[in-house]
C-alpha cells in the first residue's frame, strides 16, 4: 500500500473513532447516571455554569491540560503534537455537543432504561477508543497529560491515568456537592464506565484483528 493511502486511512479511522468516543460520552451522559471520568469536570461545570455547553467546557478543560503539558515539560514539547491536540480537542468538543443535540429526545425514566442507555454508551465509546488506538494519530489531551506525568515521574502510563481520572472524578464530585448539593455529574455510571471501557476495548481488539490487518496492512 502506498504510504499516502496508508496515512489517509489512519486519519479516517482516527477521526471516526473520535466521533464515536464523543457520541458515546453523550450517550453515557444522557443515561442520567453520571458521565465518563475524563468528562466529569466539564460536565459538572456545564451544570454549574450553563453559559457554556458541555462540549465547550470540554474544549476549555482540555486546552488547560495541553497548557499543563507545556509547563511540566518546560516547553520541550513537539509543537506539531501540541497543535494536533488543540485541533483535535476543538473537533471533539463540538462532536460531544452534536451528540447531545442528536440525543435530545433520550430521557430514560426508570433505572432499567438508564442502565441500558449507559451500556449502549459504553459500547459506543469503547469502539471509538479502539478506532483511535488503531488510527494512532495523536493522543487526546487527557491521555497526553497522563503520559507527560508518567514520563517525568517514571511511573507507568496506566497507573498515572488511573490516578488522574480519580482526581478528576473527585474534583467533579466536590463541585457537585458544594455547588449543586447533589452528585449529579458523578454517579455510579461514572464508576461502571471506568471499570468496563478498557475491557470492552480489548474485546474489540480481538474481534477486529483480521479486519484491521486488511484495512491497515503492514507497510
């Protein structure tokens, strides 16, 4: 396969995955049982200060994570990678808002339908994460921030990402308690998503291994 065609396919796969992750986050959020860990702070901010949408808060929050990477690495960063993160974040945020708009009619009333919506959202979000991994274009700022901390602290990425997600969820929970007087943005759905997405991604990896090899054969 010609290299240009190979790169084009990778970018198509990555941005398809980006949309699926954003739509999955929207689905999980609309289930009414909290949201994903990485979206917990932006979603909570959108509830406290609805002057901006969840997607717009996501953009601002992720831009803050990009700035944090630059500060931590004291400017010794790839400018192209940082620009890619900024651009991808802009698309990602508005994809979340588009997903929330598409799912406006979705208002599950009982706990069973809320769990079903949560499950569907997790499946969609996990598929998107799998496609992003296959496309391998750039890390989203949440992953990029965790990767930066892992490098400077000499810890594993998985451990740092877990700690980072835990801190974000804790911050969102505190904001909910003090500003909304209820755990609206962080609930059991947040925990369920955190515990299951990685496992579902691994299942997709096994299921689509042959298809992946056909679409992106070794160069």
